[in-house]
C-alpha cells in the first residue's frame, strides 16, 4: 500500500510532463493565429483586423469593419482547433482545425474559402527567447566560418601553446 501511494503521484507527474505543449503557452502566437484566421474567414487583409484584448485564457477579442460597421469577434485557440464567433453576429461561427509544431513553436492552419483569393497556409510562430535567437544565429553561419572561429578560440585560449622561435642560421662561431 505504501508503494501505491508513491506510485500514483509519480505516474500523474509523468503524465503531466509528458503531454505535448499547449498552444496557450504562447500568447503572441495565439494572437497572430486569431488575426490571420479572422482575416481569412472574412476575406480581408490581416492589417484590417485589430486585436482588442484577452478575455480569458485562450480566448481573445478582435474588432474588424464587417457588414458596414465595426464588429467584434471572439477567437478561442485550443489544443487542435480554433473557434471563431461573432459577438454581434453569433451566427458567424466557425471551427477550424490547426496543428501546433512544438519544435518550431509554430501554429499551422490550412484554411481557405472558395470565394476568397487568399490561399496558402497560415503560419504563426511564438517569439523566440534570447537563447534560441543566439542558437539560430550560431547555426545559420557557414561551416568554414564556424571552424575558423573554433580555431581562433583554441589558439587564444588558456591551453594554447606558444610557438617557440626557430633557431636562426648558424653564425659560424
């Protein structure tokens, strides 16, 4: 019985940490997805859609000029779907599947309307941390440059050997 009381919390902790990352951890990506999806649903430019506020976790409010007036839309971004609902026009409701790529921290939506000329994927990525930006900056350089830098660091490091001067020509003495 004693082992069971320690095994259950350990299994729950393992299950909790083993779940894939939720898109709600990346608010900037969710806001971008909401703006892009509303623009695509209304066949407008994303610049015409304005982010207003975060209503609750995963639920955002946007405003856009629609049906000859300023209209508000709620967007909910969940694990594998995005839900749009009009505040004034509640019949304007749509649920759109999307995929969250945990490696690149990007949300990808394949969504288009037949009567709208805008096609292609919607991709919104979360802002990278300073460490991730430095990693990208490092790995996006050409290999010869990386090798040159390693050689320079090795020659200037504490373990670098100091070359000894070669003996000059014999003076004949």
